[in-house]
């Protein structure tokens, strides 16, 4: 049974804003290890690079993977200007679909949204997975915690965010128009939400203590946009959260090590269930 | 026709010392302040000479670059408001979308207008892509900020009965009350720049003076977009005075000398695009549809000759730059004929923004360039009969 696909093309309208939503897996099939549905929040590079992980996750869970407003074909109301706004949009989405016991899995920019959702309300959430998450500033004002991805060439960017840059390389001349446009929209939307302050909300740090659900940080160790020290400092701000590293993966570990990523997510879900039991 | 002298006030002594970028990341250790001081004084002397020769003046600003030392254009305006007597002082432009505080902009420009006794032309611009790195304003919202800042400055200049309130998307004030009030009524003329027909239509509706820079024989379609929207909004055709064009000008008594000067002035074109690539197209500066084409490696050519031959502004030889209407160069007769022909192409163009100094062109060469232009070319341009505006607009 489908929750989301109000129309044949897999779109969903929340508060008048139409977004794309991928829904996979059985609604009542419990996530391996138990629990409700899994909400996957994609990174700043859009939904396309996450298609494989979504299918992998759906083998064991009911997965909902929205395309954020402003990305892909999803609409963007003029009033939506911050990750704070996006988090309220997703709180509305959770209400509208009446989802409970949700595991939120976010990567990078998606993890930032996840944290902004969770500091507001965890009423519908049971667990949080934050992969190579952005969203806070941990160093002093003259320390660049997060590398300036808009100040490097494309090859340098790929070398920065991937262990194997070939994974992220796209041949835009060969891709369909819609995918090229989606890449252009992803770049613009990322800037819209993350230009200044750069990939963080200065207010978020002092709110993270409100997240009182089990939280796992996954960290690709070859990330040169964010250091592992950044991840550990971020992790330490959320009560009880712990961090696991993923080798041979950079800023998007779900793209470079999808199987390991999925195993870690469900191992975490299982451990949580055991602990609760 | 009016003519404005323009120089980017370059720090050319460092031009050959860069390693891939003259902007944003070029360390200022390459700038000797003593050399910079001498250059500034020289450039202001040349602007004063333009004033004495009956030529108007244009100033601009760029940031973090050896191609243009004027990083705070209001300083140049302030110097020239006092040091010149007759010239119009055109700022083209003031990147108001980048400014944190448009009240300050309104105060600065009102003060310049008063000190110059009403000689300010107020050009508001979006700014080239590289400026985003310096201001760190979100490029996605740059044009929204631009228009809100514009609306605010105009209201601040035209409100005379005490404070007003402004709580917009980007700017918040509760007691706006600009002293001194502007000299020109209701406010100094507004100018802007564009290369896009879409933006030209917006400027046409507002009736602002529209300048294009280096658009050569692609200029007509931008002007015609302006004409159509001006005509439909105002019920009459825009006069030639609504259009401005930035062209490089090198004039000498013989063609060989003129071409030498042309090549030196073209140093501006040679150096201006030397920018580390990531800063050339910040996200959101162009619409996503345009950026999709950029990702595919499809960028439309910007400059071509009258015959439709595409040229590279950065590398083209002087003769190609002349053919493209980017450089007006030769004897006074040649230069007059080239500019008049260009005006015909444009369907009328009433403000020549003359880059009469750039790069390694010396002070003596600059003074000679300006003097010869003022004596031999300008009188003929003043007498030049622009194409019939109504007929041109009707056919646009």
C-alpha cells in the first residue's frame, strides 16, 4: 500500500508545495530489527546519486525518500529560505502522512535537516542516523571547519568529497536533460540554504541537547570537506550519540560503500531494539 | 551624444605576476602602496583633465583585484565631486545588492549629489560574478536584494517629510531620514547595465538609462528589447539618451600610433577575465536552465563582428576588436566613422562610455588620447543626428 504517491509520477504535496517522493519497500514490513518507516534525506548533490542506497535500504524497510524543495523537480516556495524552513516542511510531511516510529537517515546536508527536525520534535521519530553531517560550527571564527566547495574546481571538488573521485564523476553531455537540470538546481539550492552562514546554523549547536533519541553518526574517513574531528565534535553535542567510521568512503559514504552503509544502519536499528527490549 | 571618460584605475604593475588569477585570490603583497598612491593621483589627474576638456566622467568599483584599484567607488566620487567643475559623475556602478546597508548608500550618494551641485548619475548594478566572493552575499538572492535596495534608496531620496519605516525582506529600518537631501529632483538619474534582453525589458519599463559593456554587434537585440518594453509602458519611443555603450577608444593622428594605443587599452580585455575558474559562475548567479547549458559545455558566444564572426574578447587582435565594435580606434576621422556606424547598428546610442585609459597606456598617451578625442571627434559626435527613435522602436 502506498502512502505517498498521490499521483502516478510519485509526487506529494505538503502545505501547497509539490515535491518528488520515492517510496520503496512494504509499508508494514518492519525495518530489519524492528521499527517504523525510514525517511531518507538526501545530500546537497540531489536525489540521483542516492538511488542505489534507497533500493538497498528498501530490501529491509519501508523507505520514503523525498527530494527536498528546490532540488530535482521539487517546487520551492519563495518563502523557504533556510534549513530551518525545510525542517518545518518535513515536520508537516510527517504529520500529513501520520508517520510514527520513524528512523531518519540523512547524509551531509540531509543530516543537517534531520538535526533541525529533531531539535524541534522527536515525537514521530525513533532514531537518527547522521552521515558526514554538516550543520554546526565547531571551531573558532578564523577556522574553516567546512571546506569551501564553491571555491574549488570540479576535479578538486570530486577529489575532496570522494575517496574514489570516479564515483562522483558525471558526463553531463551524455545525461538526460532532466538530470542535468537537476544537477544545476541542486547547486543553486545548496547555495540558497547553505551559502551564508556557510553550511551551518549558528543557533543549532545550543539546541542539539534536545535530541533524546538514539543517534548514530556514520563517517566516511576520506572526507576532505569535513574532518573526522568535526564529526566527533558534532556527535558529542547530541546526548548519547556515537560515531562509527566507514573506510574507503568520503563525504558521501552511502554512494561509495552502500552495502556497509546499509549494514550499519540496520545494525544500529537492531541494537536499539535490543536495548529497548 | 554625451561622452564619459572611464578608467578601471588598474594596478597594472602586478599584471604579469599572477599565477592564474588577477582577482579574488591574488595576494595584495603584490600591491606597493607607494606605487598605488602615485597611480591614484595620476588617474584623478586624468579625470580632472577630462573635466577640463568637456568630457564627463565614469567611475566603477571591483574588489580584491589588480585590474581595478577602485574598491570603494564612493571615495572616487567624493574626490571628483570637489575636484571637478562641470563633468557629470557617473557611477557605473554601485553594486547595491552586495551592500549590507542601503541607507548608507543613500546617504553617500545624496552627499555626492549635493557637493557636486547635482552632477551625479546613479548607476546601480548587480556586479560581475567575481564580486560575490568578496561580499559573501548569497548569489541566489542577489537580484532580489538589488531591487529591494534600489526601491529603498529611491524612497529614501524622495521622502522629505520626516522618517519613514522599512521592514523588507532584506533591510530593516524604523527611522529613515536622509540628510542632506539630494540636489537633483526628484532624484539623480538612474542607470544600470545588462547584457540580457530579459533585464533590458525591466529597465525599459522603468525608463532608466541602460548601458551594455562590450556587447559589440550583439547590442541591437538588447536595445530593441528595451525599446519594446519602453514603448509599451510609456507610449513613446525611448530617445538615444536612454542608451549607453562602453567602448574602448584609441585615437591618434596616424593609424599606426592609434593601433599601438588600442593594443595597450585592450590590456583591459586581456586581463579582466583572468580569474580562478570557481569564482566565474557562483551558484544562482545564472538561472538553473542557463547553468544546465554551462554543465553541458554550451555557452553562447558573446562577441562577434558586424559580419557575424565570433571573436574572443580576451585574445582577439586589435583589428578584430575594431570589427566587433568593441574598440573604436584610428585617426579622428576613423573613430568618428566607427562610432557613427555603431550608433546606426544600435538604432541610436546617446552615451558613449569611453575607456580612454587602461593598463599600460601612459599618462602622456592618455592625455593625448583624451585631448585629440575632445578636439577632433567629440564635436562631430555632438552634431551627429541619431536615427529616428520612433521609427526604430516601431520596427523593434
